[in-house]
């Protein structure tokens, strides 16, 4: 299976708003695929549809060869999800959260303990394993939910803004771990609004805006396109003939913006 994610015409509406608008893309095995866009672009809604949390209104998403709507359990068996907000139980310790997650996946106790130890060590949390999550910093919580998402040794990992709002050390640690995933045969789908992160971390990036995919390419190619296209907003203190502005060199497109006073 070359494509671990295949998306066709995926669409989600909330009342009159089309949050995700007929998007199409594929993610190859071993890729770090970024979903880049501003706030409200439709990133989380897409990720929720891909992980079977919400149902699309139109379109299909195949995850590891299974239709996520029709065969959610098969699709979910080999995926890990790091949601936007922490799913760890704050009244339990880091270790208890790891054991609980392992039980949900039916991982035998001994195996679960080995994996939990190794993951907590890699994410520099083992020394705090018996502390309640309540007392953890945001960066520690984020590192723990990454450990929890990896407890079933998933082939495909979804991460929603994994480094947003974190301290530099946690951000760096998470990025280092993610960068090693392709060598371990894992594929990553991550959302971000940080262009720098997408540039440094991702093999390919889809840019999403107002529910539509504007471009999909390697970050270096996208950067070249963005450099060529710049938009400038200007205002005048009198009425001007907009057509006369098109004679200025290098202007490719002109749009008149209506101002409601
Ligand atoms: P952010 O970076 O802020 O998390 P995002 O790109 O993840 O943004 P989404 O959370 O997917 O954006 O939201 C896309 C649009 O859908 C927004 O306009 C949002 O207000 C709307 N939306 C999302 N979830 C719901 C919901 N449950 N009910 C109504 N509208 C929603």
C-alpha cells in the first residue's frame, strides 16, 4: 500500500458554513505530511474526519486501506492520535494514563510496561511517571499525550498542532522525535499554522484556507511560489480608476474591496 491516506471530495458543513470544502489529497507511507493554514481554515475538522471522530457530509477518507466511515475499528487499530486538547486524565499519574491507554488497545501488561517505560524515557518524563498529570506543565502534558498516542506502536500518527504554545525545549524534543518516525516506517499527518515548522519538519505540505486546499507541494517549492506572489492592500483618499493601476509593471491581478461604512 503506497498511500496510507487517500482523501476524495471530503466535505464538512456546519449550518451554512462549509468548514471543509471538497478536498482531495494522498499521503504516502513514510511521509511527514503537513496541513498548514490560519485559524479556522478547517485543519482540525479535517483531522477529526480522518480519525473517525466526526462524519463527513460528503466524500471518502481511506486510512491504511480502510474506509474510516465504514470500517472505523480496522482503520483505527494502527493509528495514533494526538488531539488539540489533552486527553490525559489529570487525576491519574502519567504511568496510570499509559496503562489505561494500553488496556484500551488490549496490549498485554508486560509489553505495555516496557513500551510505557521506553516512551516516557524518550520524552523525558520517566522521572515524573508517578506524579499526577494535574501538576504537569503544558509541555509535559503534550509530551505525555504523544507517549499515549504511541503506546500501540501505530503505523500512522495524526497530530493536531503538536507544538503550539509550548516552551522551546518541549517543542524541540517533540520535533526531534517526529523527525525519526519515517526511519521507523511511520507516517505522520500533522496540522500547524506555523510556516517555519511546516518548512523544517514536513516532506510535503498542503495549504488549506477557508476549507479549500490552495496548494500541495514540497515546502521549498511552495516557498518559491509564495515569494513570487505577494498581495498588497492600498487605499486612496479619492476615487481612482482601478484599470489604470493595472498598467503598473509586475501587477498581475487587481481586486476592488468594498468598504462598508
Ligand atoms: P485552529 O487553527 O484555530 O484550530 P482550524 O484550521 O483547525 O483552526 P477548524 O477548527 O477546523 O479550523 O474550524 C473550521 C471552521 O469550522 C471554523 O470556522 C469553525 O468555527 C467551524 N467549526 C468547527 N467546529 C465546529 C462545530 N462543532 N460547530 C460549528 N462550527 C464549527
